[in-house]
């Protein structure tokens, strides 16, 4: 593996944190959520910072954190949904980690997120339309950054983790189970 580093990318609500935690546990690697690191550094929620400072300033902080986190040794990294909007983030993720794109349809995401008030980009009158726009904009960027694309659909978290581990094993990125 590229220094034992795995990153998860995808739209808000695609399961990056939930799947990432389970994947890290399964592979016995540390887990880091870049959004939590950013919030700790900012001393406030991403939503508050977004409202106060704007998206561009948030992306500057995110870029610095991604550079630092992808430079660390082994682990599973869950990223924010917009991480691929900056070319430096795409480059650092792709060159320094094995990137897994958790691909979820906007219709699937709206079922998971319809009651979530903490995602700044979804606090709009029509969140489904917003998710469709985000998917159209970001899907090509996710695909160009990712080494593997996993369609989330409706499988359980355990099934998704198994699918990811199988892909990583086939690529020689992790040792096969039982070896």
C-alpha cells in the first residue's frame, strides 16, 4: 500500500465517516475524519465557519489539512464532500493514498440526509436539486481522483467494507485476510 493510507471521497452523506470507521477497525488502522480535524483547528463547526468566512476561506483551511493528513503514515481518512474541488487535494489524495469513491445517487442521499441540518451546502429550499447539482459537478472529479469506485446503493456498512477490502486486496494494497 502507498504507506498504508486509504482515503474515502464522495458526496455528503455517502457514508465516508461510517464506512471509514469500520474499514479502519477491520484493517486495524487509525481513523481520521478531516472535517473533525478542521473543526478542532477552527474552534467552531464547519457550518459556522462557512457562514462567517465563506466557502473559499473554508477550502483554504481544508487544503492545508488534507496536505498534512495525507503526509502522515498509515490510516483511513474520511474527507469532506467538496475535497475534490481543489486540484492540490486531488493530487495529494491520489499520489499519497488509495482513494475510494463511495458513489451514491442523489435520490439515495436525500433519504439519508433529509433531516440533517449540519451540512451547509444542503441548507437550501430544494436539497434534492442541490444534491443533483453537486453530483453532476463533482462526480467527474471524484472519478478522476479515485483508484476505486464503490457504488453504495443499499448494502449494509459491513458489506461495503467487505467490498472495499476485496478491492484493496486484489490491488495488492492490503494483505489478504487470513495471511
